[in-house]
C-alpha cells in the first residue's frame, strides 16, 4: 500500500499542483491544497473502487479540496469588507436577523428596523426568478461566484451579472420604500 501511495505521489503530484495553481495562482496555497489532496488519498485509498481512472479520482479530490478552501475563505470575509462590496450590508442584516449575532442590538428600534428590512427584501425577491433568488441567497451565504456557477450550471460571469442586477434592483426598491443605506 505504501508503495502504491508513493507511486501515485511521484506520478501525479506535479499535475495536481499545476491544476490547483491554475485555479488560484498562489504557490503557497497550491502547495497546501496539493498536500491535503495526498493526505486524503492516504485516508481513502482503501475505498477506491476503480470505477474511474485513478487520475480522475485524484483530480476529483483536488477539485473538492479547492471548493473546501474557497468555502473556508469566503466565511472568513469580514462584514466590513462586505459592506464595501454590497451597497447594503445584506450579510450583516442576515446574520442579525437569523440569530447569528456577534453583538446584541443596541435597542429595540434597530431590531424592528432590521426585521422589517429583511421582510421587505424577502418580499422583493419573491418577484425574481428562482435562479436570481438562489444566486442572491448563495452569495449572501458566502458562496464564491465559482461555486455558484458550478452549482447552478452557469458561467461565473453569468452568476456575477445575475447577482449584480438583483442587488441593484433591491437597492433601488429599498431606497424608494424609505430604507436608507447609512
């Protein structure tokens, strides 16, 4: 078994590394993820059934490790940086309303405001297509555009455009309804 793993490492390490590097363009991240791929190979080589080519299996592990890295990275984004990304800080609003609060509301009026804002956003989103709602909610939940594109079976640029249009439509309607972005 040890010889097989060593052979796989020697034969495919560079290919896996190049694949990950093509996704992120960072040497250190590529090395880290590639190492994680081979750790996973050691853990799960016994479960490999041979239904696909070994290289396909290795690249599948690499893809999953890349997506895991993206998910972890996206959850580390600070609310302050998202505030600059979005004209309305939808992620912070979502966290405050759903109970994932890092701090309590200063007063009951603020809580009422956020609940009303979230209700209004939900109502506005009901008029959007299912795809637009899904993309918007996934982005607010921290998914990257790459992940959204893969899940929704669309291009990354399409995911960006749909999110941007939905966000801008929400912003315009919210401003008309008296919600100000302070």
